C-alpha cells in the first residue's frame, strides 16, 4: 500500500495510490488520522478502494509530504560510511567515536519544516554552504514505550524518502557551543512521495533491513549511491532506542540519517572541500530510493536573517 497526501484549496487530504490514480479519502481526512485510527492502514485501504470519495489521476494532483506536520521528527545517524567521511571533514581521524557503536544516536528536528516531494526549498537565512542528506525514514503506526527490538518492528507503519537539508556553515558555528544542530536544520526537511507500508517491502527484506538502492543527483548528475542494507543500526533498533523511557506514537518520523556518499559534507571529508561546490540557487536535487520513489526539489532564494546583537564578552569570576 502506498499512501499519499494531496494539496487542495481546502487543505491536505489523504489518498491511496492505485496505479496511476489516487483514490481519495473524504475531505478533511489526513494520513495521521488513518495512522491513529483503530482500523489500521490495511482496512483503510480496502475501504477507500471500495468506495473512494473521488478518484483523480496522479498527474493532476500536487503531492504534499505524506505527513505534512508529523508529531515529532527524530533524525538518527546509522550509516558508518557516512560517519567516517564526516569525521574526516572534522579532522577526527575518520573513525566514529566508540559511543556510536553502543547506541543509535539521534536529535529532534523541526516538524514545522517538513516540505513536499516536489516543493521548492529556500536557502536558510544566513546560509552560504547548503547541503542535502539522502535518508529513508520510518513512520510509527502504533504507540509504545520501552520497546524491545523484537517488539519495535511491529510499531513501524511504513517508510518514505527524507532529505535533511543542512546549512553547514550555520551548523559549524552553532555546534561550537556543544549544542545542536538546530538552525542548521530548521528550514526544510523534505519527505515523500508516499508512505510505503512495511508489507510492500517484505520481498526486499535482507537481514534486518531492505535491499534497496539509494541515489542522489544534483542537476541530474549522480553524486552518491548506497544500499539501505549498509545501515549499521536497524530501524527496529532505532525505534526501540527512541522509546526508552518515553513514547513513540502514530505519525512520529524516525530518519535513518545520511547514507554513504549521501551528502556533500561526507564527500568533502573524503575528497577535499573543493571537490564539489555547495548547493546554489537554481540547483535541482533528485533523490531516488528503490520501491519508495523519487523526490525532486529546486533550491530557491531564501530571506535575509533579522540581525541579532552579539553580547560583550564578560569574564565571570571563578567560583570555588
């Protein structure tokens, strides 16, 4: 099953892909509503196929992100090849720190920044070094907390492509204070084009992941490729870790983090900073993941940042 969200004058509405057509749910029905309902996505799909509110050609609708405003977005970092390359860029010797092998670390990013699979993406305010990040995201379909890895798999409703747009210069500055990333990731996170349910990917299961090719191109020139099976930590482990001491709930998004060669920063670490330029206005970033589809976004001008006034440096007295 492949669920989409279409943009209409009245707002967003959930639909089910049926070949090259979209079977629409009633006006006002969101994918989050379907995830939170007791009937489950399979029953919902059978219902809309039997009696759709409307059927429209896919080419005639504008797709939003499957979840235009998810309850939460956690972004992990589970591809070792990516971590190695970024470590080279940071001068850390090209090896992940020991803690990375002990837990699938993540940060929370902005659910208000989610953009659609074909939307234009503005340059973040003050950004001069814009980057992309090719990821796959899992979407939670059933609430749970303190889940085991074995239990966690059953809480995943499906998967979608995710691009975690990154302002590298802002990220470098704000992380000097050992906090973040924040504003570096705050303007756009692209998802789509569909939520592909877990059962659809069952034929591609390989170990604890799926054998799916991942590709990113800039202006139709392929920049990086990887396989989803390259993940060191599985989606089930990510969900289990996220649920420690708290809840994961329907609609929550868990990004895998960047795949190997899935962003410029990693490639700068491996090849040097002059190997590839940062993204510029007018660049088109295309990401394709086998069985999940393709997203394609054009970089457009953003707004200038409103100025802040730096504080004077004051040396505080030491306290014993």
